[in-house]
C-alpha cells in the first residue's frame, strides 16, 4: 500500500459519557455531579435525548477542585 492511499489519522476527540458513568468513574454519586453543575463547577458537554453527557477530564477536574476546596464558588448572596 502506498502512502497516498492511507486514510489520514483523525484527531482523538474527548469521549462523552452519561452522568451515571461519569459519576461512577469519579467515585461519586450521580447527585454529586448534578450538584456540581448547579454550583457551576461542572458543565455538561452535550446531550442525547434527556441524558446529559460529560467529558471525563472535566469531571475529574471538578472532583480534584472539590477535594482541594478551591473550585469555583457561586456568587455570595447579599445579606438582608
């Protein structure tokens, strides 16, 4: 086979996984992922139907930031 007949290599795309699998891989409950989304520490990368899809690298980054305690914080509420 000559070089001009080879298919060029495609760049590797980050895998998107459903929340339940992402939570299992990170060792947290699916509710924890939903809470991180609510707090702005994690964002879904896509959807299939009603299922939110996440990049594992984003989930692991949110998990590390949460363990260190320096993840993005929601804005403070003004006191009455």
